[in-house]
């Protein structure tokens, strides 16, 4: 069974999927070992970790595809990729779909922002006309060449054009054949109820800590009608805070003696990255 089919199966069996954000092979391995059925490569986190930059349309298509290939090569868990706008027009979208499928991805998010885009919870977003986005979505669907590939159609129109336009776009995306719909950055639970009452599912909820959308647990989100729940940035923010604390301690105290209990042990970390397997291979092929 292909990875995209697993996403559909898991969603049908469980009724809701929690997708954590990952941004490199190590974070993907840890998320997979934790037991998540599907994981999500976030553009925000890739921009931060690859470039040290904000999610402001600076990542290139080839950088995202390369990251997806590295991540998909080390986990069996289905991986869905934040592919931004597809990095251009419909022709760029076709290339992006095909390249991500070859990289091993199970699916991708495709949004309607003007390129260069920015994080969905940042100010100043602009979107392209609905007709243009529907053509890009059609191109993405046709680029699957009849094979499973989970396409989440996202609209960022809530900020600039209002909730009614966002709902209109969500309905149109589902009608056009999207596997799931994502209306980014609703500003209240009432808006989320309104979305779920009009837009066919599966629906995506983006739980970004201290963003514009209220944080909720899975049961409340399920009650509202949201089946795909993305927690994209908690891992990145947690790592950034840990690095800040550890570097601060090391700079002030000159050692890590005071924080050893906060560090993963050597052997535990080596187990995550598969050191024993490499020892075995080394012994097998040693001259």
C-alpha cells in the first residue's frame, strides 16, 4: 500500500490524525519512533533550520524537495510536505508534485498565497485569484498521474478577504478534488465552527502556539469537525529554547555539569540514529 493510501486508511480508522512538525532526518526519526502515524515537514521550520531565516518565501523548491528526500529515506511513516504555493505557476506545481513523489512523500500542502509567500500567521499576506488557484490545484491533481498522493488545498484568504471568501475557496477546493481542505488562521472557535459547517472535510486545523487561532485539544477539535490536526512548531520552539538555555549555561559556567539531567544520554541518542546497525554492517563487511 502506498503511503498516501495509508493516510486515507489511518484517517478512516481513527477519525482524526495528529501530525507533528518535523524539519530534518533526526526530528523525523524521533517523531516516527514516538508512534505518530503521519508526520509533516513544515516550511517555517525548514526556513529556520536550513537558512536561519523567517518563513518569508525564501526557501526554494529544490531545498524543500531535498529535505523531503532525506527525511523520507529514514522513516517508514507517511510524510506530508508543506510545499507552499508550489513555487510558481501551474507548471511549477506539476514539477513540485512529481519531485516530491519521487522523494518519497505521501502528499503535500498547496496554498493560494502570492509568491513569495509568508507564514500564515504573519501579517501582510496576499492571495491570488480563486480561478488561478483552481488551475494550479487541477495541475497538481493531474500531476499525480493516477497514483495516490494526498493533496491538502490551503487558503490564506481569511486575513485579506474575510471568512466568507475563505469558506467559498475551501468549498471550491474540495469540489475540484482536493483530499483535504485547510483554511488557515481562523481567529476564534466560532469561525472554526462556521468553517466546519460549510466546508466538506477532511478539514485541517493548524495549532500554532501563540498564533492567531485558539489552541484546542483533539477532542474539542473533533467536536468542531476537524480531522487533521497539525502541531507544526512546538518541536522547533522547544529545541530553540533548549539550545538557548544550554548555550547560556555553557557560556556562563564553562561546562554542562549543572544541566546533565536535561541532556539525552550518549547511548540513548546513538540508539535513535542507529549506531548498532552501523556496528553490525561494519563488522559484516570489514576486510
